[in-house]
C-alpha cells in the first residue's frame, strides 16, 4: 500500500511539474524569459547560500562571480532585440577592447600572482612552474580545438548566406572557449586573493559582451525569435560557472597546484585571444579600430587592477 501511495505521489508530482512547465512556456516571450530568469536567479542564490555555509565567503563569491561573468553574454546579446546587424567597425572595436582587457587581466591577475605564489612554494622557481602551466593550458586548448567540431568567428559569413549547422558549430566554439575563462576566475578566487578574482571576473564579463552579440545576431538573421536568440547566447556563457567551480575546488583542495593552475588558465586565455578574437578583428581587412580599442582596453584593465590594489 505504501508503494502504491508513493507511486501515485510521484506521478502526481510529475504531472504538476509538466503542467507548470507548459504554463510557463505558454507565456508571451518577454514574460517567459523574465520568469525563467527569476527561477534561475533564485536557484543561484540558494546555491550561493549553501556554498557560503560549507566552504566560506571567498569560495561562494568566486562561484557567484563566474556565474555573473557568464551571464554577461546575455547582456551583450540584448542589442539583437533591436538590430539585425551592426557595422564591422563597431563590432571589431568591441572585440579589440575585449582582447585588450583579457590580455591585461591575464598578465596582472594570473601570471604575476602565479609567479609570486610559485616563488613562495618553490623559491626562484615560480616563473618556470607558471610557464609549464601555460604550455599545458595551450596544448589542452589546441587538442580541444582540433578534436571538437566547431568554427571560428572568422569562418562565419553573413547569416543570410550561411547554414544553420555552421552557426551552431560556431556557438559550440564559443561555449568551448568559455570554459577556460570560468576556470581562470575560479583559480584566481581559489588563491584567496579577492582583488585579483574580481578584476579577472570583470575582464571576462567585458569580453563576453561582444561574444554574446556575435552569437545572437546570426540567429536573428536566420529567423530565430529574438528572445530565443538572446537566451541561447546567455546559455553559451553558463559553462563558465562549471569551469569556475572546478578551478575553485582544485586549488582549494590542492593548494600546491595553484601556480600551475594559474599558468594553465593564462595559457588557455592567451590561446583564445590569439586564435579566436584577434583574427576576427582582422578578418575584414580593416583592423585599425580594433588595434586602438585593444590598447585602450588593456589600459582600462591595467588602471582598474591598480585601482583595486
């Protein structure tokens, strides 16, 4: 009798869940995304509270920072609600600034502190440990880039000339490259240095904004619902909290791996910048806007890093 009651309760719960899901999906697009975002936000707050109680403040803030950095892809995708296309100069300038921001964050928030931590653990060997980590990170991204099917930004022609399959391969590439970014945030917070973690999270959030736009605009051009395109762009960034959690866990449990992990994250980030972002800014033949923006982005991040110090 107990088993029958349990079965009936389970089935009724499933029916209720299905009914709630159908009710949400039947809402108009804007209301539907507001409700889904609200559910997501509440779930993240609960997760944040649990990790805060179990692992402490820095771990919880690091995880939250990686989530917010990932959500910046959705922020960047919002212009797709109003435009189907933007000028190459504007887009290249955004990507160039993102590359400059990431370069500065890699140097000042990963490499410099990584070498310092390495020297504390192994006197005068921090540079070599971090360098080894960079090489491992570069090789890891190289293998992932070769083995997993995808396209780079500069391989995507205009959306009205391209196929849906190619657009989704490109989206898959963005998702792959977001993982080491989340990992770098987690590793940085895992070091216990709140300042470096925040600087890196801000840098990656700024870098994710043009990526979100690069995902959403082709989908809108192919006829996707604008809100759905924004939602898909947002989801590509939500792989970052997974990387952030792994980075936090790894360096929290195995603190001796911290210099190697910071080098790994830096090498992976540099691979993404050189392989994915900079080639796109030069693909149309006019790169001067992107060059100026890269330098300005680097200066902005350098100033921010020193201001938080």
